[in-house]
C-alpha cells in the first residue's frame, strides 16, 4: 500500500523534474546593440531593462560594445570583465571609441563595432532568435548573415530608421549610394520574422517600404514609474541653487536629431525674463556648438549639466516646470523620442514642435499632457514658454494627467508584456519565406 508521504515525495520529484525541464526548454534570444549597461544613454538603459525583464521566460544574451557615457559611481560592478548581469549573458566586443562630436570618429565607431559583432557571431552559440537594434544600423547585415547560416528566427527592433534619419538631418544626400543602402536594409526588414518599432509613424514608414503590415509590431518605450515619480522636495534644484526659477529643461542626448539650437535661440528672445532658465542635461555631439552659441549671445539664462545618475533622475526630471521635446517633421516617421516616457512618469508637462498628425502631436493634444507649437518657429517656442511661465495652474493640471498616462499606458511592464508576446509568437510560427 502506497503511503501518503511516499506519494508526496514522488509528486514533489515530478514537480521538480517539470521545473527543470521547463528551464531546459527556454528558448534563447540574442540581442545585438552597442549600447548596454552601464551606458546611461537611453537605448542602453532601455535594452538592459528589457533583457533583464525577459530572463524568466527566455535564455537571454546580448552582444554589446563599449559604453559612450558612464555616470561616476553608477555601478560598482566592473563592466569590462562582467559576462553576466541580471541573468543576462553579456558578450562584450572591443571597438574604437572616438568622441561622438567627431562625426568621422563616430562613423568609425559604428563600422568597427559592426565588424567586431560579425566576427563574434561566428563563435557565439546560435540562438533561437536574434534581435538586432540600430546602434548601429549596420547590425542588420550581421544578423542577416547569422540567420542565413543558422536558420534562427530574426527580429528587427528599430529605435530609429536609417538612413532616413541621416537624410532628414541633411547629414547625407539622398544619392544613389544611400538609396542602394536603404534598399539593402529594407530587403532584410522584409525577410524578418517580425519588425518591432516604437510608433505608428515608424510602422507606416516600413509598410511604405514594402514590409508586410502583419509582420510589424508596435512596442513603445517606457519609463520606470517606480523609480521616476513626482516628489515634493527637489535635490537637483537645491544642489544647483536654482531656487524658484521657471525651468524649461531638455534632458537627454545633445545630438543632431534634436535641433536644440532652436531652444537656445528662444532663450535669446526671453532674455527679458530673468525668472525663466533653460537647462540642458546630458552630453552629445552638439554640446560644444550649443555652448558656443550661448557664449556668442552672452546668455545667462542657459545652463548645462551632465547626465544624472539613475537614483537622481526623479529629482532632475521633476526640477523642470516644462520639458522641451523636439521632433521635426522630417524625423517624425523615423523615430519616437524615448525621453517622452520619463517626462510623463515625472508628472511634468512638455513643449513639442512635433508636426500635426504625428503620434507625438496626437498624444500631446488628445491626452492634454503637452503644449504644441508649429515646427520651425523659434518665435512660437519663446511665446509658448512665456505663456507657460505665467500659467502654473494649467501646467500643474497637465502634469497630473501626464503621470496618469504614464501609469496607464507606458510602464515597463506594459512594454515587456508586448515584447514577450512578440517573441512567443515568432517562436511559434513556422519558418517565414518572403
């Protein structure tokens, strides 16, 4: 006669065996992107959180490069030797690391990392799914070669769409070579088992390029609404002796895509308002030129600050009365500013010049969380900031709605669930033949 105790032991062994088998059956997912922990750039922070959030369901690895920016004492662990963090396997490759303000050096960084990634993929165990991001966009070619060699599933995860971004910025002309490069990239996109983008605008651009609509998933970026939240006191204001000034803040990468010189020109028009202060928080290729523009105009109403540590983001973001969120018409279909979600989480309103009809403009006007101005008008920017400084009650209402929107639609869990679903669907699908 079997005893209850023996039965319980057998049941326990079966449960443990099932758990071991479930662990053994985890599908492997390899992400390709230069920026990863401990890089404080947005794409690196977002990818780190995504990868670590997927580890309960998948065996996750990332092939990454050197960080562009590290905040002092941000991490105690030595990133140069770490091959695992938060359950994610990290494959770090060496590449050139010229300053981003040097465009030639930046291009060399991209090419050298893409080459190093291609070489590393020959030795890394083939994953069930490879996910390529766009830092740099050349990783699409490395992923495509891996997919052809190993027959793994392939997902393109676009934080921005190249070479469209570079053409929109005027950094390169839309010549024959650029059009050929774009055609090559879109051939890979059409072969992908799934393309993941951040907005409907980006999805529309891909469908215009021949990517099947049913193979495109929209997974917006997010903010950590637990780490970033409205606070009563503010260490950032206290530390930098900003007092009660009305702060119009841009926080993030000081790069070409933002056209930040328009905000400095608006500061020139607001020199008669000593209560209004423009704050630029971050680093990037345009920092030097922005500082020179400030100096040339003798501005005392503009200040620059370095990237803030993760545990200080709440205080730096909430120090602003109004955030500055640029998005030009030319870029609106190529990217979606990830800084939007941190601003919403901080419970702060923003000012954007996103064109009418774009997703960012629609969010701003339908959710009543941001002010809008016509694109390309410095005068409109200055006038709107002047109005905002004189209407604190209206801004406070918008800030409350911003926080509510962040909690209801743009948490990490929302995006993590969507990306997990994409991976599960792709793994369940039969091989895709375009």
